[in-house]
């Protein structure tokens, strides 16, 4: 008889199960260590468990705009509302659309519900403000003490030297970080240089120019093409000496480098009147500016689009169109800014107190059409176009429902859910012990492994992607207990079927695995597919159930393949299970196996009855 080839194993065999077990145990230790290292040892709770406030907003068309409720406008509104509620210091707020015209806003406890309602229910405030002065976004250093003899000189020359140093530092930083092949200044349509001063992030200053399709000059005609017989417009009021000192003090004290300080500055700026100058931060926090009164309201924008200029070589730019009154105001303000030095030749596009862009102007822009270009990517151009469009967004929102959930109510619901889960788990354990006896230890160890993986991953997903454990998610975890136990039962029954056919335990473990594996994969695939479809087509809390169900289904496959199967392979070599002990759950006599049948296969001529043959 030829000896078997070296390394040959029976179908479904596993040569080194100890290494596979070590792999999943290392993964469990790593996830647990990462959980403690992150400082988060409990899952992030949803609003129904932690308490908080939930708003349902319904979009309304404004008169004359019957088709304003569309996916683009709703998604833009979600972005604005999310930034607003996060500006209140709420970093775990959930803002998402529900259906075609509703937005759900969930704000956890610890937030002023009245203030949050005002923030989410009002229309965005968009305006164009002239830039009066600008400097780096960090807080200005405290002045060093000087003698009384030097104070007079310092007060006379301080402003000039500060302006010179700011311009020099801005030019240097802009040149240092500018992409290769670009110069420190770009030329506008009339041949005037557009500086890059004060751009701490090194991106070119966006430039507002007349639209390519415009081609008009400032000939004194208004947006309708008629001669304007009125006097030249009065420039917007400038702050007085006392206001300038107060604004400069606010500017020096403002630190735009942190998210918290930017949020406070945005809130103060958004609460200011349109006729008042403000101190504001650029969106990225690199620059802080003193801005004049609103020169053009956002509602004057008729349309805004991001386009790619392939002929002129400007790359991605934003084209915007004003209505008749906005075109006149925009022509006036750009005419006033065009002849000024940087940064007084810039106008800031301010949304809810935050500067989203501050392009410079090289000439008066008439005709009601303009474009903003310079250093845009496709995404940044589309983002700015969305912001500009939102200023004239023909949508308003009504708060149709407001629900406050207390932490005590959420705690009671969580307690009830955990009790239900414990009862279900106890019944599963009781069934496994009665029916499978020793094999129940394998099932319980596998359930414990699955529980550790599920818990640690849920905790880590909280700070990573904002996953919040709500009551439907708890229900999904409870349902997963049955799905996971079902996989063990399928495998155990395949092993017992092999023993009933007369095989010993070790071959039964290996031969039963391929058939059990197919059944487990098909069953888990169906469960995961249902969870994925449910997650995609639903919103809100139901997504928590679907996400948890899908996660636990994937972990079930991992545990069965990397823990249950190798553990059974190791236990099959132990005498307690291999000998078929009555308490092992694998007793051949209890399973109805026929040992004579196994003997007859070894010596058929000695034991087989001719009638039976």
C-alpha cells in the first residue's frame, strides 16, 4: 500500500489551526488595546439613548419658484444647517434628508434647544462685503513695554510698518507655497496685477472679472441698457475713528486658528446688522479680516455655476449672474474697489458670518455677469457655486415637529432592550447546553469572541465615522445573536451527520466543514444583502438597525472561519470529544450510529449477510 503524500489533507482540512486561532486572538487584543488607547471605552449613544432634541424641517417653495425643491438644493441646505448646528458646539449632530422635502436634525443633549431651533429654521445669510483690512489668522502678540519717549513715534509709524510687514510676509508666504510654474501676481483683464498678499495657504487669490460673454464697459448705463441719469452712488458708510479702534482691537484679539474661536466669531458676525462692519475669519482660518457693510445681498444672485475654462486657460471658475438691482450694486462696489491697493481691492463673500471666498477686483464689472477664477479645483469651484446659489435659494423651511428625548427615558429604553437581549441569550445558551452538551462550550466561546469584536468595533467607529448606538441598533445586535448561533448549529449538525454515517470525529469535523461552509455563506449573504438594501433605502434610526445587522453578519463569517472551525479541529484531537463521551454531545450511540456498519466496511466477507447484500 502506497504511503500518502506528504502534506495531504482531507477535504476541508486545516493544517495548523493553532496559528489561525492565534491570528484572531491577536486581532481581539489589538482592537481592545486600541479602544483603551483612544480613550473611548463605551459606544457613542444616539439621541434616543443619550437624550436630546430632534427637529423635522419641511421645505417650502417661495412664490414664483414652483420647482425649487430638488436634490441639489436640499443637499446644499443640509450642508448649511449642519455647519450651523456644529457652530453651536455640537459635534455629534445628525443632519440628513428624509424623502424629497424633509430634513431631520438630531441634536444630542447639552445644547440650547431654543437657540438650535432658531439656527435650523432660518434662511442662510449671504452677502458681499468689502475688505477693509486683513492679517494672518493667529492672535496678535501682546505689545512689548516701551518708554514714554518712544510711544509717540510708535503711534505715528506703527500702522505703516505693520502694513508693510504684513504685505511682505504675505508675499513671501504666497511665493513660498505657490505651485511651481506660477508667479506671485496674476494679471487682470485691464493689465493690472492682482496680488497674492495675505494668502497664508499659498493658493492664488480668486479674481473677479467680467464674464467672457459680457464684454461691456462702464459707460454709465444700468443693467437694463438705459442711460442712468442719477448721480453717482454714495459709497457705503465707513466706520468712524472710535469704531475703527474697537474693530482693530477685536481683530487683534481674534484667533482664527481654532475651530472654537472661528465658531464664536462666525456667530457674532452673523448676528451683526448688514449696515455694520464686522470682524470675520476665512473658512480655513488662515486669514482674519475687517469687513465693511454689506454692499450686495445674496438674494441678488440669480444663478451661479462652476465651469471649466478650456479655451482661456483659467481652469475651474465660478460664473455668477445678478438680477437687475444686484447688477447695479455689484457694478458700483467693484468700481469703488478696483483702484485700491490690496487688500482693499477685495470683496468677501460671507455666509453666516464666515468668509468663504475673498476675490480681488481689477476693474468695474457691469452687465450683471461675473466670474471668479484663480486656483480653484473642481470640488472647490462647485462648493463656492453652491454657496452662492444658496444665497438666492428659493426655499424656506418650517419646523413641523420638535421632539425632546430625556436621558432618563433613553436609559429606561436601553435597560429594557438589554434585559430582552439577556433573556434571549440565556434561552439560546440553555438550548445549546441541553441539546449539544459539550459542544455548547464551543458555541459559547464563539459567541464571546463575536461579542468582543462587535463591542470594540462599535466603540472605535464612534469617533472614527460618528456611529451612534441607538435602540434600533441594539435590536440589530440582539437579532445577530440568533444569526451567529445558527451558524454554529449548522456546522455542529453537519459533524453529527458524518458521525451517524459511521465516521470518527476527526474525519467528521473535516468532511462536514465544506458543506456547512456553503450553507453558512449563503445564509449570511442573504442577511447581509437585506441589511445593505435596508441601509440604502431608509434614513434615520432604521439605518442604525441595518448597519448593526450588516456588521454582525460580517463578523459571524469571521468568527466561524477563524475561531469556531479551528477550535473544533483542535478539540477533535482530545480524548473527551474523540472518544464520543456521553457529555460531549458527539456520542455515536445517542446519535444513532451503527458501529457494525463501520466494521463491515473493513471486513465485508466476514460480516455481511448474503440476504442483506
